[in-house]
C-alpha cells in the first residue's frame, strides 16, 4: 500500500503545487523589479472567478482562460499605477487589491448566477481536460518507472505543464536576456538604470503586468483545472503561501520550483491523511491540515536562513532632477 500511496501523493503534489508555482513566479518578476506585491491572492481570486464564469456561460475553457488572465492583468495594472505612477505604498495597494477581489467576486457571482456566491459546475469543454503523455499506457506496467511516468508525470492539464515550463523560461528571461538584466538591475539600483537612459517605470510596469499574466494562469487553473468552478475565497491563502515560497526560494526560479513542490507535498499529505500515525504517537487531523500554513509562518519568521530581497524593493523611484 505504501507505493500506491506514494504515487497518489506525488501526483497530487504536482497538481497542488501548480497554482503556487505560477503565483510564486509572478511575484518573482514583480519583486525582482523592485515592486513588492502582496496582492497575488486577489489577482488569483479574480482570475479564478472570471475564468469560471465565462467558461460556464460560453462553454469554452479557452475563453474562460482569456477572461481570467485579462481580469488579473487589469488588477495588476491598478497596482502598477498606484505604486509606480502615483508612488503609493505598495503594501497598502496589495492589501486593497485583495479586499477588492474578495468582495467583488462574491457580489458579482451572486448577482450573475444566484447560487450562493459560486458559479455553475463546469463540465465538458468548459474545463481543461487531462493530457496523456506519449507512451504512458505502454510504460504503465514497467516497475517503478512506468507508474511514475504514467500516473505522476502524465495525466495533467495543459496549465500544469505550462507552469513547469515557466520555470526554465523565467530563468532564461531573467538571467540570459537583456530585458532580464535590466529588470534585475532596476530592482537593485534604479538610479543607475535611469542614468543609462532606460525607463525605470516602463521596466516595472512590464514586470507587474507579467505578474498579472502568471497570476491569471494560476487562478484560471484553480477554477477550470484543479476544481470545476468558482467558490467563495477558493484561493484559500495560496497567494500568501506563494509569497512565503518566494522568500524561501530567495527570489530564484529553480529554488521556487523546489519550495512550491514542498508546499504542494504538505497539502497533498494533509488532504490524503486525516491523521498521521508515527507509532509512538499520532499527529491529529487539525495539525495535519495546518502543515502548509505552519511552514509559511516558519519561513516568514526567518527560521530557514536569511533571505535578502532586492535592495530597491518596496521603494518608489523618484527621478533626480
């Protein structure tokens, strides 16, 4: 029974880590440019609602995905204008986005569908279907490797594979392109970037909009891939867990993958087992369910080593005259 359980937990780990990974990479782009964003939760939530709502009305998951991404990018634009153009407090702007998303999604869902702040259940073409990788059926009987390939790596939706591919893509953009070099520089020393004749505001706007795009994918996956519709506050703190994972990863893409898989594993374990029997004593259900959040507190309290954010993070840039 141990091996089948391990396969199921590994499969669930990848599914549950995907929205965290996308949101973590979203925060990475934004914070590397010097714009702190605690509004990841709100952007994911609004994307989850609009993707599910449009998919339910049109019957097309792709239209739903587009609507979810557009909604998240609109919220990202609000954050960019408030924190970059008007030089407002970035933390307050993020909190405002979270509150706005939480209230707006419930209000609109009740007005449109009258189903207790939720959307109708999504079926058929309104949901992302799992993708069977080539050779999965043929390899399924091969010991060890077969079940891992057929049941863990195969059978996920396209957004899961997009999330995994986003990790090397993010690494390449940030560390192997001119745009990435400038983006990292503006998060460390915006005055030097401005002196070189490069627009600090344009770079930061680009980073925050990329953040909105990735949050849109994360929210759409929650509602149309992981679940089958929108429910009130369905993000359940994932945006804040993604921020903790980002700090744990020290703002690096590959480390972000590892930290999100760790959080996904803890969620998978808490979903799989009501209690954990260690022989001498038993871990109660409440503690098992709280494992991801306990790790979040541990990381934010600084018990996993010092994480140094970008030096210009959280500070509006004022051009010297």
